[in-house]
C-alpha cells in the first residue's frame, strides 16, 4: 500500500503540471520550480506499464549540487543528451545542465570540432556508440537507465572517455546509488538504503510523492522509505543489485529470476550476458542466453553446468549484435524474446 508522506508544502494541494506534453519540457520544469508547483512525469518503467509520477521540483533540484560535483559540470561544460526528453533520466540531465549554466546539445554526439565534455546515455546506447566508432576522447560518460556492465565501462575508457559514471535509480526514487559501473554502486549523498529480505528500500529528499492515474509498483512505509521492488543486498556499504522481482521465467515448473542467472554468468565469463524466456510447448518457457558477439558455446554450457542448477541453465544461446531498445533507450526484453522466438538475419543461434 502506498502511504502519502506527511508534508506542509504545496506538493499535494496543487495540480501537477504535465511537463512531458510541453513544447519545451525543460523550460516547463524550470517554470514549475519558479512557481512552486509539482510536475507529472510520464514513464513506462521497467515493467513497460505506462504511468505518471508526481514529484516536487525540489526533489530534483536538491540533488543538483551533488551531481555537478560528481560529474564536474559547471558553466564551461558542454553536455550532450541524445535520448528523448520523454525519458526522465534525459529530462533530468537537460534540466540540470540548464541549471548549471552549461551548454546543452540535443541529438547526436558532435565531432571533435565542436567538443562535448559530457554525454548522458543508456548503456545500450553507449554500446552502439562504441560499435560505430564514436569519438569519446575527453568526454565524461554518464550511463544510466539500465545496468552498466564493467566490461562496457572499460571499453568506453579504452575509446578515450575521460571518465565513466553510472547510477541506479528509478522515476519514483530518483538517485539511489552512484559509481563507475554496476559493480561499484554506493549510496548517493543524502540517501538512506536498506535491503529488507533482498528488497531495496530508500529514504531521501529525492523521492516522488504519488502516482497520477494508473497506479505503479512503488510502496512507501510509515517511516518514509520507498521501494519499487528492485532486489539487492548491501555488501560493506556497497549496493549490489539483483534485478527486479518481476523479471522471472517459469520453465518446466521452476521459477527462475533472470537477473540472478545473468549475475552469475557475467561474473564467470567477464562479459555481458542477457537471459530471457521464450515460449516452449512443453516447458512453458525455455531459458535463452544472449550475447552481442561470438563466443565458444561449449565454454558457455560448461560454465552454466558448473555454476547453475539445472533449471537455471540457458538451454539455447544466441548472438544478437544490436538487441532492441525501448523508446527510452533501455533494453527491450519483450522485443528481444520475440526476436529469439522467430529468429531472422539479425539473430544467430549458436549450435
């Protein structure tokens, strides 16, 4: 059950402004902040169910100083945000850039003649930039919206990036943890993190107020901690994420959390691995492993046999050089599963 926080501000008494529908969403957020009224942000979330998240502008602006310090963004910076402003991570980045007095560029990363200092992308978009030989020389990359694998972090540095930062958050939570990649996440300044039976709960000045219209997955307790159902544990102060509890595949009567399988295989193989379920006439679903480049399938199967229970081992392996993305630039797991169910020239099954 979602419990509204106690507040004496205008958060709940004012109708929220739907900034996503504005001609200039960035200006709309800045105007709402000036007027002291909340904003409504449309988001599909990881589950794909559309909803509207209502928050005060203060819940964003309160983090701006910390973000500027972590990214070294000031009035001399040139920040590129290629993705759509309908995605909350991109809208936040654009608003923060305007607040900092930095230069904002929308669209593609410019060439060396118009040097950018920062770029904000999803990990999938970063992977595509690298595959296409984008010039990252001297650019501080902020990759968010999905899991940034350590290997991709290293590849970006190898392509000339001056630094690579990553954070975990959600439209409802804003920032939760920050670091260099998914295995290096520490609570963001001002954020309290608790893991209750491996469910991540957060209390901070940055969380949302409520949903407008279609309810979402977030729950808030009486002490002001909020969760969106993501799973994780704290290890010596570091947040280790285990994925969202809804990411499950039921195969042969066994329920498999795909994030757990991905974590095991990524650590053992030293490369990014995706795991999805594809319909199967006898098993219900069959577990499939997906890579973005060739590999020795014999080694893949040996690793799975050694480290995973029989029910958790991918039975089929595929290579998909460019997995499908959502409009927000995140991995489209449903679209990927559909590609594997009816493979074409963009999908190659390993023997």
